[in-house]
């Protein structure tokens, strides 16, 4: 199993179309974000299959670091696009956020609710879901990062759209990230 996963992973990297000459381009960072997402998936597999070969054991402790790098790359992408486009970057900002993050997350929650509530018969109700949400428990297991992304993207918008001074906006973002 380990061998197949490693071969699949390496073939995805090897046969990736090399179109970016600038290694700091947004496309390169998107590819790195995808790589970090795969590392997190391997981390979760290592948690549930700790005895399945040597490969997955390598990912046992690396998941939190991959999440941190993913968030760092996301923030870099946001700031790079904002610097390139200025305040015009925020035109349609929440529409893009809604289509790329909120809508797929909502659909996944519906699928998960159907599976857990109807197929598994866990007796989920709107009240129990809202009660869990008020305590920070998400319906979809391990989906806390979606909420974090939405919070940070909204904070980025509020800070950089609301502040005339980008230095102050950066300080606010750092303080919010630290508070989180």
C-alpha cells in the first residue's frame, strides 16, 4: 500500500506541467498548497492506520506543520494579489469566497448530514448541530480549517479594505492571527 501511494504521489509531481518560470509565482504556491493538503491527508491516514507500513508512520507528526505552511502560503497569495491589484482586488471578493469555499463546504455538510443522520441513524437535529457549532464542533469531522480560512479571509478583507495604512492592516492581521 505504501509503495502505491508513494508512486502515485511522485508521478503527480513528475508529470506536472512546468509552466511557471518564476518559482515564487502564485501557480507555484497553489501547487505547494496542494502538496500540503496531501501531506495532511497522509497525516490523517497515519493516525487511523499506524501499523500500515513505514511510509504512513513518517506522516504521524507532520500534519500540524503542513497546515501551518498551507495557511502561510494562503496568506502570501492573498497579500501578493492585493499588492498587485490594490483595492480592486476586493471587487467580487466575497462572491469568489462564496463560490470557492462556502458553497462546497455547505454541499459537503449536506452530504455528511445525510450520511450520519439518515444512513447511520445518529439522530442529528438542527438543534444538536447548532449546539455543536456554538462549541466549535463542526458537522464534518476535521473541517475546522474551513472555518479558519473563512475567518482569516474575512479579517484580511476588513483590515486591508478598512485601513488606509497597509502597515496598520498588517499589524492587525498579525494580532488577529495570534489571538486565534
